[in-house]
C-alpha cells in the first residue's frame, strides 16, 4: 500500500469549508443517533456484568457516492465482531439520501479495527478506495478514542500495511477528515460516547466528490 497521510483530526476543523463542516456535523449526528441502538443498549447492559472495562461499539456507514461500495479488506486489532460490516453498501439515491451500512463490535478494555471499501468516484472515471480505522481503549487513563481516515486511487490500498495503519489510527483524535484532490473523493468520520454507559459509536461518511 502506498503511503498516504490523513488529515489530523481536530486540527483541520478550522480549515474546512461550510459544506465540509456540514458534512462533518452530519457524521457526528449519526454517531449520536447510533448510541440509541437497542442492540447496543442491550450489549452494553450485559457487558456491565463483565466489568468496567467492557466496551460496546456500534458503527454507521453512510455512502453519499453515486455507486455502491464493496468491502475489500478489514483488520481486527482488538475486540471481536458481533455484526460484520455491511457489504455492499448501496449508493445514495436521487435525493442524495445515503446508502447505509452498519457494524457492531465489543471488547474487554479495547476495540480497534480498520476497513477498506472500494467503489468509483462520482465522475465514474477512477477506481477508488476509502479506508477508515478507529481505536477505543479504556486500559489507559485517560481513555483513548482515536480515528483515522484516508481515500484516493484504489491502487494505493492494495495489500494494506496494517501495522503502519495502526500507528496512524493511534495518533489520531476523535474525528477525522481526508479529501483526495486527484479523485475528488472525501471521507469523514468520528467517535461518540455515552458517558453513562459502556456505549460508543463510530460514524463514517464516504463521498465520491
């Protein structure tokens, strides 16, 4: 996998256009809504019996591109999968309502994972990849929530270097954003937490332009 650097999370928020800020706000709104998932509520309640380090994570994936996205690679650093990533994720409809995908994970003290989706940019002239990864770690204090995202030509995402990606994830903040000028693709994401429970939510949005 070629080396691509994602934007450094909170540092870029002040540099975003109004449209980009709106997209990031929508991502975090979806993360907050995902915290209300009945399945996640039930897992979090059951997990409390296992101790204070239990983590329940839901994910919502929003595809705003004009074509479907296919999962082509994934890696689980810690924790386990309860419901795997949706594959494929439908394209946005004619009203620009996104196709939705989901996942649920759990872990004792930490959940860390990464995935790559493949599709076309909105022009339809380039094969593209969107990569995201996240880490939630309660074994260290203060607890760590970090997110990493990058996108671009699919050739850059063949044979991902998961060890290098792990380092980039763990150097991130709780939100992330990356625009690729060559393909026009963009990716946004972030992590939300309900401080009263063991619930966390990861939200990611994929754009073809």
